[in-house]
C-alpha cells in the first residue's frame, strides 16, 4: 500500500510534502503532484505537511476520490521527479 495524492491538490500543488519524504517518491504533474506507489514506503510523513489535506493512505482514500489511486500509479512514472520545494500554483 502507498500514500495517494487526491483532488484537493489539483490546481494548488503545494510542495511542503515533497521535502519531508524520505523515499523521494513524489512526481510533478502540470496541475498536481503524484506519489509513485512502487517507491512509497508508506511512512505517512507527507500527510501532516499537506496544507490542503490531499494525501491519504491508499486504504483511507475517500470514495469520491478512489480514481486518484490509479491516477497516481499512471502519472507518476510519466512525470518529472520532484525533491525540492517550489512555489504553489495558487
């Protein structure tokens, strides 16, 4: 199981979560971040750092956002790796 970035990240893309990730498993899409499920160590360090509460453990993703589980898995390998803080979109 892995952590999953969900809907609240779309359009804001805060990177507070990225800098605390010991596995460096975040990837940057045009409108949001993604977590690579094969790289995530499920530590949860990113969860309290997200100012918009967009990150959930895969088993705790709200029903309305379960499509984001697959989206993270699909988009992370196609997106640039991110390990440093950047200005948010908003």
